[in-house]
C-alpha cells in the first residue's frame, strides 16, 4: 500500500510580508491611532533590520489594504482600514473581542442568506434530505452547523457567498470564538426546519443565533 505524501511546496513568507507584519505589530504596540505619523523609511529600515526597498514594498502593500496613507512631502500616516480588507492570517494581527463579534454577526447573516438562497432553488423535501444525508453530524453544534452551511453553499450559483462565509468562519475558528458563546439551540431543530421549509421558524432561530450572549465578554 502506497504511503500518502504531501508534494506541496511550503514557501516561506516573502520579506515584504514580514515587513507588513512587523509594521502592524509596531503600530499596535505603540498604540498609534488613525492619523498618527510612522517613522521614515530609513528609520524603519534600521528599526526592522531590513533593506529600505523591502520597507517601501511593505508600506505600499499596507497602503493598498487601506492600513497606511502616504502623503507627498509629509510622510506616511496610519489610516483606518475596512475590517475585512486586512487578512489576519497574513498579518498575524490579534483581533480583539469586539472585532470578533463583528465577524460573527456577518457570519450569521451570511449563513442565513445561504440557507434562504438554497430554499429558493425549489428543491423538494426529499431532495433536501438527500443533500444532507451524506453529511456525518457529530451532535456538536459548532461542528455540524458549519459543515451543513458549507455543503449547501457549494450548490449556489454565486460562489462569493461561500467565499465570504468561509473567510468569517476561519477567522472565528482560529480565534476560538465559538467556545465563548452560550448556546441553547439544537442543530437538529435547525436542520428539521430547513428540510420542512419552515422559513418563519428558521428566521427566528437565526435571530437567536445572532443575539447569543457571550460567556466572557472580556476575552
């Protein structure tokens, strides 16, 4: 029996990506708010121990992300980027609880939209059952719910819903957000409402999910 092997090349991060990470960490550690000026390229080069060209490329990348704003003759300033524009996986930025709550709200809204669009396809109850029967549920809500949503999202014509949903889900999962939620909803109740096409009850359940209390809001 042949052994499974992973042939994917594990590429180390490029220098400008490391610079981006270090710049964000510098801004966070110095508590620089929007409008604050950051050091010059020369000073940053000395501070980070990298070439000025790497610093320049890192700054340009953060400008594209909306994190920095360069003004000719004045310098480079901290900006206020859209929250979804900065890939936390790339920058390794620690997200606080308020940010994670925002991600969670969008995650639930996107989940509800995926379910609604799935039901609008006009599938029969039998077809809905067939689409979910192959999934192996564990009884753990935050294991079963994402598995179900991802499964039905793959059948939608617009792939952006799944992409946006996955982005939010991965951020929440990586930051262990789901374990902070007080959950009183059984997944099988949600699934039964879906199969029975009980959209009124589904709407109520998603509303409950969006309003879940946090066990420790100070996390």
